[in-house]
C-alpha cells in the first residue's frame, strides 16, 4: 500500500521497533495526526483470547472521562412511560414496532448506539441481521438493554464506548480526537485500559495482552509497551 507524503513524513517520527510508554505514545499519535480534519485517536489491542470460545469473549463498556469528541446519536426502543423518559433524557430517536420496516426495508441507520428496554428485545431481535453485523445490537453487558434508559442515554452522551473482540481477537476503540490535550487522551486511555484489564477472561491461559497500538485516523501506528499490564 502506497502512502502519501504526509503519512511518510509522520511515519519518520515513529520508531517501529520501540514500544513506547503510554504518555509518549499518545504524544506521538497526536503529533502524527496531520490531516486537515480533526482525526480520531484509536487504540488497537491484540489479545491472546480465542473469541470462538464463549468463555474467552471480551465485551463491555466504559465511560471515557473526557468523552470521545464525537456527537453520538442514540436510538431507544421503548414503550409506555419509558418513551417519555427516553425523550426527556435526550434520546435522538424513540420508538417501537413502527421503526422495524424503516430500518429493515429502507436501510435507515442514522444512529450510533441502540438502547432497548428488556420488554422490547423481542421486537429488536427481528433486526438482528441488520444491527448485529454493524455492532449495534443492544446488549446487557454493554448496558444498552436496561429499564434505566435515562442513565444509559446520559452515559452514552457523556462518552461511553463499547469494546469487544473482533474476528481476529483484536479490540478497536476510539479514545478521543487529535485536538484533545495529551492529558485528556491519557485519562481516557487509562480508563479504557483499566476496564480491559478487569475484563480478562478467567478461562484464558497464557498472555492476555499481546500488543497495544495507538494511531490517528490517517497516521502511522505507535506501539505501546504492554509491560505494566
């Protein structure tokens, strides 16, 4: 893959053989974000888990203390009093059965997170084939299947992110924007790593965290030392 001049210049700042301390890695990821837009800083964590085994799955959510820098649109499936509660809490869209054809047939996906009350999961289940592959299916572990829709919406709007293993057993998570201060990015990174370390499956034998890489949307990867984890 051929990279542009900006990427090549940025890549020269990073020593590929070095695993940096988190503070230095964050500074480098910020420095190498040279695109014209406010790039997202992402963390990619390669684990020793085997996601094909249910007991080695990692999935959960963490509220980043400084948010993600992104405005998140929340869709809530609810009925009765919970509709008003969700609207009052600032949900972008609230509904029930009537939303199914819109999502299934019209391909409407103008939302980033889906929250559902437990009594609506029968309805939401019909959207499994659409929402599942996009990682949008509500899940009790992530706190998105709940009767406390106010808390769920507030947490998400405040910067709650979900983490889970992909097919290669890697976790990909945004921890903010390149415009954030290094301190804010580091606070977010630490909050994420605390959650990931706590999520270690008890069934796992061998090394849990194999590698951690930080990168901006268009920038080169910066290796982070896994020693302290």
